[in-house]
């Protein structure tokens, strides 16, 4: 391997060799799962992983199972050479970049499904999405055997789904959440932001504005959650979004919240043209 590149494992066997060596030396291992098209949000996960562990594995795998039949799997942005350089500069020790055939060999029939939390919100709008996420993350955790795995709060429901799954299946890993990294105008960084036209990119920051304004309305009238959500949805529609949901949920389990009397999360999904954006913010209790 040239000195200026990062080690890449394409197979579970090669990955396991590195993992076994580190574990034999009692080194703490972190996993940062990604689908590539890296931005500063992904690199914040790597930084957090480096602070907590001796070794960092980043995975690079566009997981077909978490895309619906009419979603953007084939169009999803891919630039492996650029991603490997970014991982190397961020201090990643090993990139696990398997092929689809390595991850899902012929005859693969297992699905990890979370009822309840996995069927709601994103799960209701993207049928089967969390089956794909939970299945691939369960595999990645068992392939990499990390002490800790790092996920962005940007995908807040995903973070809770993964944490629940690891608990339910007794996978001995600490699931860590990392705060959302945003552009200067508030738009949450996302690999899908490249789909936005210049005009849509201008509008896109209003999703975060709608969230923060709705949170302010909730703080002012904590008993009238429904009114705050209605006016938030109106703002999104007026700005040109097709909103899929804007919901206030319990921060721990995503149960619906009708009065702001406990730590909550305000979560939204909205389309701008062909691009689907999601975002969420913390809403402290009044
Ligand atoms: P993805 O490549 O979109 O599957 O994301 C890989 C990981 O990066 C997930 O844990 C995401 O939640 C996290 N992530 C994506 N965008 C951001 C962001 N703007 N800030 C922090 N983490 C993020």
C-alpha cells in the first residue's frame, strides 16, 4: 500500500484479519458506517470515533436493501477515489468497501426487522427502508466487532433503530450519536444535496428555519403542539416543499408527544422537486 493511501478491505476475510490483530492487542475499535459521497458530517463521525477508540474502521457501501424500488439507488452519488482520500486525511485506519455480492452472497435470505419504531415516520414513507438499514448494520457490527459505532443525529430515527436493534440482539457495542453538521445557512449536510438545483438549494435552508421556528412556537405554547405543527407545515408548503411529515416525538423512543413536557425531537421530511430532504432538532421540555 502506498504511504499516501488508506488500507481497504474488500472482503470480510481481509477485514477480520485486521480486526483480530487489533483485538489481540486490546485496542478499542470504532466503526463509522457510510454510503460514501463524503461530506463534513461523515468526517465529524470519524473525528468522534478517533477520540473514543484506538482504531477506526469506516465502511463504504451503498446498501441496495435500504432503497425502495422507485428510489435513487443507481443515481446515488459515488466517488470512491475521493472518499478514500478523505478517509485517509481524517485518520481512518481501514476502509471496509465490500461489493454487493460480498455483503449479500447468492442465497442470502435474512432480514432484521424492527416493528414499531422501524415502521413509523421514515419507515412509513420508505417501506422496507429500516429492514435494509437494520440488516446491513447488524452485518457490519458482526463483521467489524467494534467497541463503539458512530451514527449521525441527522438520521435521528436511524440512530434509535440501530441502538434498539443492538440492544435487542445483545450485540456488545456502544452506539454513539453525533450532532448534525450544517451548512452556514442551516441546511443539514447530506450526500443528496447535490441533487438540488441552484434555486432549490436556496429554498432548502428553509427546512431548518421551519424546524427552529416551530420549536420556538412550541416553547411559547407547550400545550398546543398541534397548532405549532400546523403552522410549521404551512410554512413548508408556502416555501415550495411537499412536506411528508413534521412531527414532535419523544426523544427517547419516538412516541408521539402532544404536550411539551419531556425531552422531544422535532422531525421533518419534505421534497423539493426530485430531492427528498430530512432533518430534525432537539426540543427541550418547557
Ligand atoms: P450516509 O452516508 O448518508 O448513510 O450517512 C452515514 C452516516 O453519516 C450516518 O450515520 C448519518 O447519520 C451520518 N450523517 C449524514 N449526514 C450528516 C450530517 N450532516 N451531520 C452528521 N452526521 C451525518
